[in-house]
C-alpha cells in the first residue's frame, strides 16, 4: 500500500505564491513608461522611444503575469474560496485607491475653475482657450462607454446562465466599443485647439481625460483577457472571478467618465 506524505499537503486554504520575476519586470517597465512620457512631453531626445519601450515591456510583463495567475487558478486549483475572497477584497481596495487618484484631479479642476486667478484673466475657461463642444465627440464617447457597460453586463449574465454565445457577443462588443472610444479620444486630442501647456485649463483637462483614457486602455486589456478565456473554456458560471473583477473595474471607468463629461466638458466648458 502506498504511503502518503502529509507534508505535501497544506492545512490552510491560502495560496503561498512562488517566486516570480514579473512584479519586478513590470515595476521597471512602469518606471520606463512614466519617465518616457515625461521626456516625450518635455521634448527630450529619445523620449518617445523610451515611452514605447516602457509600454511594450509593461504589456509583455502583464501578459506573462496573467498567464501564471491563470495557470494557478484554472489548472492548479490554488484559488480556493478563501483566496478568491482575498482577491475580491484586493480589487475593491485597488478601485478605492483609484477613486482617490481621480478625486485629486477633480479637486485641482474645481479649485481652478471656481476661483480663477488673475493670471488667467479671472474667468473660466481662461481667455484665449476655446473649449471643446461637449455635444460632439464627448457625447458620442459617453454613449459608447455607457453602451459598453451595458454589453459587458449582458455578457456577464449570459456567462452565469451558461449562454456561451451571449457571453462571447457581449464581451466582444464591449471591446469594440472601447477601442472606438479610445480612437475618438485620440482624434479629439489631435484636433483640439489647446495643449497641455495652455494654462491650468489645458493641464487639468489633459490630466483628467488622459488619466481616464489610460484606465480605459487598461480595462480593455483586462476584458480582452476575459474574452480570450471565455473562448478557451476557462470560465464557467461559477468560476470567473478575474472576469468579474474586470467588469467591476469597467463600471468604475464608466462612472468616472460621467463625472468628467458633466464637470469638465459640459460645466467647465461654459
């Protein structure tokens, strides 16, 4: 009779992660990304190349990191109920930290707009600034983003009900609408009559909408991972926590955009 070594089994429901190179790789990639962004905006030589390198390495590191986490949770069974609860708490705390990040941007916006200084003419928007029409591309982007939120919710409910085609369709439409949103945002930036250097208005405008645009790109990547996993039969009606986290993150992005549209585009542009 074969003897079972009890030392090979853990007596607790938590997952002790193995040493991984991806956190340090992503950390240095993000450092290159932010440093390259600053150098590019300030016109330094090779700033654009460093920005592109940092972005590429960040995406590369995230893909490999996601691969390991998916392997641990889907194939190795490391994500027990207790681990899933901890991951959920982590996602919620992460979103709360993101709320405070956007709160600082909105604080800067309302501080500058409610009490404009003499340097910008004592008016808001500042003299010489032509704000964007909120009922043009911003309104279209609002419709696109809210529609994507509805589609991702439809796909989530379809996944829970075992409707594989509905889950794929809803998630795919979400990704398509997100890509269109990002493309329109880029077009809006390229056609804008003011830059980030044009007074505090330009700084706050591009800081707030640019930070949100970055979150849209990150959320799109998260949902894309869930879409690929649905196609590969990784997700079931009871085992799809990573996809749920991406959906929760996407709804957060939706809510932030509503505040941006109302405050920055509509109220702040009049």
